[in-house]
């Protein structure tokens, strides 16, 4: 999906924000801020979900109940 540097950039930028801030990186074909190769919606959605999964697994995303 995305490389470790891009994942860290997204995690750092979006810290303290809601999940919409992560989607911002994938909402437009080829990326709005970080360029990527995801053109159609399905590819962008899968990249977004993969990113969220990585950030949850790394402990960078928490539910409100965990805060």
C-alpha cells in the first residue's frame, strides 16, 4: 500500500484529529497531498482502510472509550 514514510507523515499530521483527516489523503485520485497511484474509488478505499488498520495496530488510533 503506502510506504513507511508516508504512513508516519499521515499519523503525525492527523494526531488528535478525527478519522476524516486520514481520508483526506485518499479522497482524490492520485492523492491531494501525498501523491499515490490510487485512481478509482475502490483502490482509494482499500488504501485508506489499510492505513487505518496499520495505525490501529501501531496504537496510533484509539477509540474515544480508550482515551
